[in-house]
């Protein structure tokens, strides 16, 4: 049986960030990933936005880790020359009755320590984005975009340079506590038994399934998973946008916004569709809904400019009729198992927050050792 200090389950952006942080502390790290490459699930099926930290409830983990993570991420991108851009974002009011709601984001952001939002008049919006129809907008200058693949590659590079390892096509079969260690059994290409002091469950959409393989873990500590699919359409032809443009947020989703990728292409999404299991198929019948939503702020869009792009799935732990849950990061205090961290419900802004999540998990591990 192999011995390793820290086993991290999942090579998405969260698992990779945690692996890097622990490896840089001089810990022995092994990442176990069931796919044949890193980042094939939620970490590559998202909007690639560096969020400012506007929408999340005050004092929530989402708010705190987004604001901290944004700062860390910009610093890291500069240090490692990872393609990114502080594009700024407009949250547009398309009708007078939305102005109040949009203006409230200035105070909401301020509650989270984000004090740089400003109100722009209709003509100021038109100067920034001539094709956007609005009656005014709030501008967030610290919102940006990132090439998430380059980011993950860099996190993995840092981990490997510090002596960490990743194994692919290998899944978790079971995890059993034994004394102050865990026996981790894997299946697949690297089927093995490993003795580890620390186990981090960063399996994203599968985190609840992985948690159920942990012997002696109180089942009531494992939340019920829910899956909310998102579709993205890409824009064919010239992209008229230089900023991210968001309509007013609707229940459980930010609405169909426009983001720009590092290559300058525009895409629209995400919508929100509650589904039963993990299924990335694209439902093309949603095109009319997208077209109607986009026309609210971009009247000259043509239906045939919208091309099916890709889908992603939000790893939710609150259901359709419940208030949105916060990130749930469970350590010894929550489940009384030393060395085990379960990360549940790491939906947006998990990409932005990833380095801050890693620092938090690092502190939790430190306090338990
Ligand atoms: C539609 C959408 C849009 C988003 N937009 C943004 C955004 O613009 N900005 C932002 O900050 N955040 C955004 N997010 C959130 C962000 O993408 C996620 O928070 C983040 O990618 C989660 O990363 P993760 O590592 O936890 O999960 P994942 O990327 O899903 O990684 C989990 C990994 O675990 C592996 N795994 C699962 N089970 C096992 C097992 N049994 N054994 C071994 N490996 C296993 C999986 O294969 C996977 O590689 C968005 C999310 C969605 C769904």
C-alpha cells in the first residue's frame, strides 16, 4: 500500500488550486481524476468571468471568497502571464422600472467590500456600448475575463514543480478511516490502495457521490445534490461588444448575459434548466428564448447569428424553490473526521474564488494537524 500525505479528488479548478497550495507548503500531494485530462467538467463549461463579488449575500462564503479570490486571481494571472482582461461589466436597466433594482447593486456590492461600482446614464452607456439599448446601467470596473484552461494548466504546473502528482482515468471506490489516516481505494487505470492523512473531496458535480463512499461519515452531513443546466449560444459574425453586458438578474440565475472570450468572440448565456442527472446535451429548442432575452438589450441581433455553443451544469445543493445555498466546505468541526474536507455546491463564483478557497482549505488542514 502506498502512503501519501494528501489525496485530492478532482482535477477541476478547485482541486488544482488546493493541490497547488498544499504542494507549495511542502506537503506530499496526489490528485485523483476520473477523466483523462484536467478540467473537463464545470471548470471548462462556464462563463470564464472573474466576478467582482456583487450579488452574493453579505458575509456569505461566496461573497468573502469571491472578493478575496478576485484579488488573488488577478495577481496570479499577472505573475504567470495567464491570458485575462479587466473588461468591466455593465448591468443594464432596459426599462425604467428596472433602474431601482440595478442601482441597488451599488449598495449590495458595497456590503461585500466592493466600492467601485458607478451609475452610468443612458448616453454614457451608449458611448461604451453603442449597440446596447438601455435606460442606464451600473458599471463594475473590476469584473474581467480569464482563459480558464491556461489558468488550470498553470496551477497543475505549479503543483508538479512542487513535487505533486496527478493520476487520470482513476476514480474513487471507497474511503475508510483507519486510526488517524484514511485508506483510499481507487478503480480504473491506477487501481490502488493508498494510506493518506488528508483527503480533500473536490469532485464538483460528483462531490455528494464521493462523500457517500466515505465509511463512518454521518450521512446527514451530505447535502442533497441538484443539477441546473446552462446553455450558451455563440455569436456568429462581428462582435459589437467590448464589455460584459448583463441584464437584471432573475431568480436563481444572472440572466442571459453576453461575455467575451480572450479571442474576442461573444457568447450568450447561461440560461437555467433543472435536470435530474448529469447530461451535457444541447437543447436547440431554447433558441427563441435566448433570442427574446438578448433583444431586450441588443435590439439589432438577428436570430440566425445565434449558434449552439456548449452547456454546463451548476453543482447545486439547494433546489428550485429554495433560496440559493452558500458554498459548503466541511471540515472536522462539521463531521468530526480529522483530515477530511468535503467541498459541496461550488457553483459560481467558484472559478473566481478558487485561490481563496485553496487558502481557506490550507488553513483548515493546518489547524487539524
Ligand atoms: C454555467 C456555469 C457558469 C459559471 N460561470 C462562472 C464564472 O463566470 N465565473 C466563476 O467564477 N465561476 C463560474 N462558474 C462556477 C465555476 O465554473 C465552478 O465553481 C468551478 O469550475 C468548480 O470547479 P470544481 O473543481 O469544484 O469542479 P469541476 O470542474 O467539476 O471538477 C471536479 C472534478 O472532479 C472529478 N471527479 C468527479 N468524481 C470523481 C471521482 N469519483 N474520482 C475522481 N475524480 C472525480 C471530475 O471529473 C472533475 O474533473 C460557473 C459554473 C457554471 C455551471
